[in-house]
C-alpha cells in the first residue's frame, strides 16, 4: 500500500507524482502505455499566458515559475526563450487581461520584430503580440526527466475499477493486480470520465480527436523561432497554433478544429482526420513559406474539453478520489501537479480548481 496512487502518466500525472515524491509521500503510478504517449504526445507544445480568463493567466504565471524550478532541478531548458507570438483581432483584449497579472510581460509587435521572432511567416501587418516568457515546451525532455524521477513507482497496467474499502483506503484493480492506497488521483485523459462514472460522478467532458502535422524548415534552422497562435483568418484559417521542435528544424502545426467521434465514442473517421491535415498543409503554403508544405510527421490524439471553454480545467472529488479533466493542460502541469499533491496530502483544494469556479471560462 502506498500513500497515493496516480492513474495516468501523462504530463499532469507525472507532475503530480513528482511533487508528491518531493513532499515525502509514497506513490504508485498506473499507466497502461508509454508515459507521455497519450494526450501528452508530441515533440513540443506552446507555453502561453494568453487567456480570456484573468484567473487562468495568473494560474499560467504560477506554472511558469515552477517550470523554471524544474529546469534548474533537471539541469536543462524546458521552455525555449524565443517567446510566444499571437496574431489576430483578439490581441488587444488578450494584452489587456495579461497586464492585470503581475509579472506577466507581453507587448504588441510591429512587422519588423514579428519577422525577427517568426522568420517563417509570410508578410503580415495586422495585430500581433509577444508573450516574452512564453515559448515552446521541450515536451520530451519534460516527460523523460519526470518519468525518470518517479520510475520506481511506475506500474504498467490498465486500471479497471476504483473502490473505497471499509478500512478507509481506496482499492485500485488493474488487469493483473489489486492495490490499496490512501488517496487516488485520476489524470487519465480519455479514461478519466469513465472511471469517475463508475464511482457515481458524472464529468461534463466532451470527447473529440485532433491532428497536429509537422513540417520541415526549408533552409537552415533559424536561431530564433517563436511559437504561433493565429486567429486572424488572414491566411485562410482563423484558429491555428504552431511550435518548433528543440533544434528549430521542424514546426508542428495544428488547427483549433477537432474531429467528432463516431457513435461508438472511441473511434473517428480517418477521412476527416486527413482533411484536417490537408487544411494544415494548405495553411502552411500560404502563411509559412519558410516551411516545406509536405508533412514529415503527424500526432493524432484525443481532446477532452469542458463546457465552459477550450482551456477549461477542474478537479472533481469523491471522498478520497480526485478526478482531473480539461484541455490544453500541458503548460499548466507544474502547478496542477503541485496543487493535486497538496490535495492528496492535506485534503485541501484551491477554490479555483473546483468545478463551480469554471476556471478557464471564455
């Protein structure tokens, strides 16, 4: 029996296990596949402070500080220093919200500096901004260091049921074993809502699929390469995000659009996935001429969103079991891990993470 079980070894589960270990708790991490290979898959993600909800901006600022702590602890850069660029009509409002949070530095960009920060981009003279401490998350480095730090706690098996016992512990049954723990935190992505439902909780999670496409830089990799969010529609799409791999030789591009699941709730139409990938390539041809528009890689993953916004996140509790659900959580993993570790060891959860708070509201 360990103090805490964490179900799911994506970035949030690993962050939680790491923070629990640092707090002196004994931990078991259940993961059916390779750590970081589910909704946390890919070579890079965007760290950004830009959100419509000022509370989420503050949450991101707290997370950014912990990313720095982790970088020092692991001796490697976990977020690139090239910044995060955003284009589109909501730039002014995003800047206004970000400026309400102390320590968040963001400012408008003119065409010249935009070209310096994002040399792959076609000419653009619309609203643009730079989040100076945003940038590309070194996802593989983060997963490798966190999973290495908790490797002795990892159990490679799928969790089938959770049940509270008469002695006050929580039973976790997997395909090949039965364990008991003082507390259980479920960060299982697509598997979270079904496990919650089995305990009597109904999580308002919508499931869809998503594809991100990777393209090679045409010439020598630029020294500086910011991440990109584009809601401008100037280049044919009104919801695009993109981030470079660590050596800036490739750029991953995704659309905000998702692919609905089939009636079985667990599969999607591959033709529709292909159509989204083609749209990403079409966008690259127009907006990012510094890239070769022939894809060199794809990431297909599930998306689990809450009804109050695409960046929404919440934690549901049922006695000694907690369930984490939301979307776009990679950047928030450090602060989520720390708060979930506090919940498991003290029983206290910050108000902003309760479902009633609707953190990340649009």
